[in-house]
C-alpha cells in the first residue's frame, strides 16, 4: 500500500514536471520569436519585451494561487483581468507563431538561396579583376620599360626636364595597386601605338592620373543602414502573429462581456402528453460569476432569460466562482428570474470549490428551487436533479436512486445534471432528456477537441439509446473572459409531444 502511494506520488510529480517544462518551453519559444529575433541585445525594446513575457505568466500564476489561497477578493480582482487575459492571448500567440513557422522558414530559405547565388558572382568578379591587374603589372615583352611606381606622373614640363620622374609617396599594401580603368591600360607595355613600340616607354606629354587606394580615396556618399533580412522577416511574422492573437482575443472577450445569445432547440419526447406539448425550459449553465464577471453580467443574463418567457428555468451548475461573502451583491439580480413554474438549481463542480453548503442555502434565499438528488412532478413530466460528481469528495455526490428510483416510468423524465458524463446513469434510470453544461463547448478553440476527450457530448443535442442529452455551451466563461469558436448561450428547450 505504501509502495503504491509512493508510485502514485512520483507519477503525479512527474506529470507536473512535464507540464511545467512544457509551459516554460512554450513561453521561451514565444519570447524568442517575438522579442529576441526582432530586437537587438541591450536595447530598450528588448528589455520591455522581456519584461512583458515575464509579467504575463507571473500574473496568471499569481491569480491561480491567490484564488486557491483565499486571498483578499479585491487583490484577486485586480490581478485576474491581466492574468487571465494573458492566458488567452498566449494561447493564440503560440498558435499563430506555430502556423506561421513554415512561412517564416520558407522566406529565410529563399533569402539564403538568393545570397548564395549573389556571392559566387561577386567572387568571380573579384577574381577577374585580380587577373586583369596581374596582367597589367607584368611587362608584355622583353625590353619594355618597367612601369613607374604607383602615384608617379610623367610630364614634359617636369621640374627636372623631359623624362624626369618625381618621386611620390604611395599607399601601402597590395590593395592600393591598380584600378581597372581605361587610363591605366596605356601604362603597361604592349600598347599598340608607335610611342609604345619605340623602346616600350611612355609617350612624351602623357600625363598619368594618380592612382588611388581605398585608404586614400574620397569617402563615398553614406547610405542609410539597411535592416537585416532575417530581422525584417521576424518582425513581419511576429507582428502578424500579435495582430491575429490580439484580434481573436478582443473579439472573443467582446462576445462574452456583451452577454449570451439565445438558442432554441425542439426536443420530441415519446412519453410527453399532448397537454405538455410546447413546454419551454430556459437552460442556463456555467455563468461563473466571480472576480471578472460580476453584477452587471448577472443582470444581462437575467434580462435575457426573462425575455424568452420560459415556463421553467433550469440552472445547471457552476453559477459562481467565489464565496457567498464576496459575491452576495453579484448574484443578487438572480432573484429577478421569472418563469411560470419557477427556477430550479443543481450544483456544479465549482460550487464545491466555493463553499457548496453556503451556496445551496443562498440560492434558495434568491427564490430558486434546489434539486439536490431530488425530484418534483410537473404537469406532463417529472423534473429531477442530481448533485455534481465533485460532491463525492464530501459525501454529497449524485444519487440517482434517491432522485429517480421510485418514480413512475410511464411518465416522461427530464434530468438536470451538470456534467454530461452522467448520461450512462441517466440511461439506466430511464431518463428521457438530460440537460447539462460543464464543457463550455470548449470555450477556446481548439479546446473543444480536449473537452471531447473527457465528455460524451461537447455541445448540442445527441441521443444515447432512449435518452437524449443536451449540453449547453454556458452563459459565461471560466478563467479568461474570452470565447473563441464556442459562443456563450442560453438555450430554450421546447418539449414536443409525439402524441400530438
């Protein structure tokens, strides 16, 4: 038993280590592409970019730790916004950079290929120039006069008389030798004119232009420094990634803060009597009132629900992220929910993170009916509710026998259960329709694929044997107040009688 516990502990630590290394490695990759590859070492831009890349994950980690440690609520609210938003932004920065990586590599490869083509050409030009200089500096035939030193001028009016060759200082090094221009062609032996053939010397009256070297030449007009191609490509790709990620997060945040939309789904039930045909249930899940979504958001949710004129309101868990003490004002608007048969509530996993006992009491004070492994009879069908799976840790988990064990199976049954994974128990107990939430529809694409690994249905209506399961994407958001590819919703489920 002890060995098994040790092995489990080691496995958990190993998993945590892998996760930490993965997160750190991902942040290093984003820093390298957005900061190191686009800025020079020691510059202000490098320092600012590095500071942002360090502050973002620290704020996200600080928010998580502060919530787990029950830090003062005002502190949690201050750091939650930038911390959680960084989490969403980082996800899409990483995705954008990863998608753009092949384009970046292709652009750099073409640049390297173009440079490889240009460099041999320039080397060939240098070799040709060197060969030409060597030919010009060597006598073309025996008996020709040697070439005067570099920088010497011949002139018939020279101070020492005809043929006088004044000495002149020359630049040092082979690079100051000969420039390949037309004037120097007449300086070497082998010329075709009569002057050149007579003794191989220089014609009288010929003046030789001084030869210049790179050291003595006049400086060329300076040109502005060009941005290195690799830095240019990195800045273009980095800027595109930042723009795409920021736009995605901005649009996703606006969708959440603007409030949920309304979806309408018709669900036929074989056992539903004709008198209950058209019964409307407003399903709301995962509101997640807390440090980010507060009283104003709750008011929008209540207004949206009431505008649908439902016959019944089903709140299927994860209403809050925080204690009753901190969120009493935020949840107060929920007392204004209106439906002909009232509002019913079942716990979600986050209620057990926030003090479930206090919340189940408080929601009843707000006018909601609690269905804690319980059932009530409504005209035309039975409405049942079970606690969330998280409640098993405190002995308050789902109890299907208590909620559905002694009911009349000839009547249609609608079950409220926060997590879709309870569908197998619902099928076993003859439930006709289960209403759930929990998944958020994935909330942040591609999170829907991850949610699909742990849930039978991520969003929408599906059939399992004789039981149908509807999963709402939820009205709010957990963590970052952002949704991408999974817009928030409140669903009006209309029950349809096949007998009608």
